C-alpha cells in the first residue's frame, strides 16, 4: 500500500506555474544568443498548429528555430513545461468582456462560449492538453474569473455555480473538439469541409448495417438548415447554447 502511494505521488506532475519556472528567462550564463522563451513558445504554437501534437518534439522545434535541442533546454526544463506554456499562450487570444459593461449575463455567457469554441477549433491540440495540465497560467485564470463572474450573475445559488460552468463549458469543449477534428480531417485529406462531408456521407451510406441510421440522419440533416457544413455547425452550436441558457433560467426560476 505504501509503495503504491509513493508511486502515485511520483506520477503527479508539478505544473510549470507551481514550480516557479514560468518566467525564467534562461538558466544563467552561456545561454544561446538570439533565443528567448517567448520566441520558443511562439514557435511551439506555430508547429503545433501546423503539424499537430503527435508530431511535435523538442528536436523538431530546435530545427524550426535553427538551434540545437539542448539550446531550448536553457529556457525550459521539459517538453511538458513547454507545452503548458504554449497552452496558456494561446488562451491569451480570449477576448474577455469588461467587468463593468452592464451587459446581460446571457450575452456575456454566449460570448465566452463562442470564444472557447473558436480557440478549440483554431488549435485542435488544445483539447488533449487542457485535460492534462492544471491550467493555472495567467491567461486561463483570467478566462476562469470571467466565466465565474458571469455565471454568478445568472442568479444560481453559490453551490450550483460550478455545475452551470460544467454544463456550458464541457458542452463547448466537446463541440469544439469534434469540430476541430472534423476540420483537421478535411485538411489532411486535401478537401474542403463540404466536400469532405459529402464524401464521408457517401461512403457510410454504402454500409448495410448503418443504412437505416444514415437514412434517418439524412432526413434530420435536410430539415435542420444550412447550405454548408460551417452553417450547419453554427446553427447547431447556437441552438444548443440557447437550450443551456434556457435551462439555467428555468432552474433559477424554480429557486
């Protein structure tokens, strides 16, 4: 039992933010000239966007920066530290509502949900990392504070705030993740999203055991509206978001 507890303790990774290493400019004398942490993180984000998480490596990053892999380690201790820094860097893209605008909580919640969805679609590698790290970097904490502030304005009791956040933003996480996977698949196939969708539907229609389900799905697709995949995704997302907001209103009304 003691051995298992010790193994579990060793398996828990300390966040780069907890370790006090996030703002380190370098390890001291001898670090490579022309290189700094911001440049390394920017190149990391660029590579992750272009090639994905599975293909990312410190060696590949060093080649992109035209330095040796050891040069990168002057500024970060591990690959995980660098990925955590990159994760928080892109979360700086969030356009957060000002605290004193007086805007209705529904509009503010929709805006934050759209921001999160957009981030997940633009950077598909964010999804797996968001579930791996503690997410306590400054940009994520700013987003988290904005979300908590908006949800508190809905009127739900304090002990239900996290439940509402889970309902809305876990939905957005799932939706944005799947949308990002779809668009990445289309790009990898060298097809526009609409062509990729039509090809996929054509292929699955030929699977006998799926014929009935696919036929019903076609009927649903036909009536839900939207001439393009982007329009269909947008309509589905906005309607689902409206359902969640209506649910929050209903729960508040029930007291």
